[in-house]
């Protein structure tokens, strides 16, 4: 079996994680060190089944679209676009998307 070296930049021990401000643990999660910290088997199985069902349904939260203001075209670019209708069409198409 091939040995794997751990990245020294990633905190490994509880002390290193605490010193790093809890970095590496998502959303303030705590490190599970004992089996007694986990919920009962029935609850775990139910949570896993819910996760599998959500993954199978491919449900994702709706993406919020943010309207961005139209960018201002620098004068040099505007002059260059006037000289090349093809470039102007490509630029207009890129701005709309």
C-alpha cells in the first residue's frame, strides 16, 4: 500500500485547527471524536436516505440572477469598433450575454 503524505499547510490536530480559527471545518462544525457524538442509527439512516433522494432528484436551489449595469465603453475602443463592423457585432453580442 502506498503511503500518503499530508499537506503541512492543512491543520491536522485539534490544537492546530483551534489555532487556525476552526479553518477546515465547514460552517463551524465540530470534529466527531466519539461514536456517542453521532445520532442514533435510525436517524443516520433516515438522513442518508434523504440525501440520496435529493441527489437522485438533482434538486438545486434556484440561482439568483443579479442584474449588472451595462459597462461603459472606453473612447479608444468605441473608435476601433466603428472601424470594424464585425468586431462591433461580436462586442455587442458579448455585452448582451
